[in-house]
C-alpha cells in the first residue's frame, strides 16, 4: 500500500508543510507508521527518492559580477 501511494501521489516523504506529504497521507490508514519506518521501507524497495521531472528546477544562469 505504501508503494502504490508513493507512486500515485509522488509526494515527498516528509516536509515542514502540514498535510502535504506521504507520511501524513498514510498515517490515518497505518496509525503506528513513523517517518523512519516509512523511509526504511521506501529505501529498501528502491523508491526513496522521487524521480527528476523536467521543469522542476529553474534554469541556471551565470552570476553577473
């Protein structure tokens, strides 16, 4: 269930925004789930990091001096 949720939503593991991450989305279904347990599970299955998406980062520019 954790893997399906992560792949479907592409939410980050945990962040400072309340309600905007994978952990808070799964805790109502899995009440004793902790951030460390979720992280270990996702790392073990090879999906701990979100895939890079084109357009995620702004184009880098040279620094003008």
